[in-house]
């Protein structure tokens, strides 16, 4: 896990924000989390939680709206792909980069696993399970994803049991970097000649 303070080279890349949801804005659930541009890295920033239940957030991988076809490398004993955050241990601003590079139209899948208290431990919500998608919300204005950790009818549907922002940074292709390098060299030569 990295703390989001400064991303080297950010001035050279275009940041694209995935828009996602909370109870205080226009709630959209049952919506796939889709990558907006080719050759992108994805970052997840923890915002807050108000849950009594303790849970872990995972990146499962990419695939169709209802199936993980390309699993993320497992980084946790739960075997749910890449571990991102524990809602009770994370600090606002903690940021993790998803493993891999993604292209426009790729659908990202997440899982939220309740680990405490014991009577609801192993309750699992996954975006690749049709019935579970309604427990993940997307707010197109704030770029926030909210998760509800209780199933209906017990659910209060406030989507604030864990809140995080998922955003993308497009990596310049080698051709673009080469052009930037040539432009830098050419600009340097011109300055020297004028002296």
C-alpha cells in the first residue's frame, strides 16, 4: 500500500476519474466499473467507513459484467485476488495501485468480505455476482464507490460501510514518450543556437 502524496511523472499523463456512488448523490447500482481509456493504471484511495462490521476490500480481476475472466494475482490468504484495504485499519488517503494495466472497456471486479463479527464473517459481496451488484454504488459526480455490508431486508442501503475512490492514470505509449523526448532535444538545441 502506498500513501498518495505525489505520483512521479503525473505532469506527463492524463488522469481520468471513474465516476462512482454514495447515498448522498445520484445512486447508480448494478453498473459495471469500466475503464475509460487504453493503457491505464488504476488506483484505489480509501476515504472513510462507518461500519460496525469489519471487512476487507479486494480487486478480483477483469472480465464480462457478470464474470471474472482474468483474475488478479492473489495477495492474501482469502484467495480473492489483490487485497486493497481493511475498512477498520485503513487511514483516509491510503492509496493502492491495482496490479496490471487496463484498456478502455475493461470491466473491473471487486469483492468485499466481512471478517468480523464471527456470526457474519465470510459474508461476501462480489461485483461479478448479479445479486450482489446492488450492494455496490456508483456516484458519477464524486468518483466515489460505496458498499453496503448488510443484505436485504436488514440493509439500511446507506452505502457508507466503506467509501473509496477509484481513478485512472493513462500511461503514455512508447511513441508519445519518444515524441516528447525528441521535442525536448529539439527545444534544447534551439536554445543553445540562440545563445
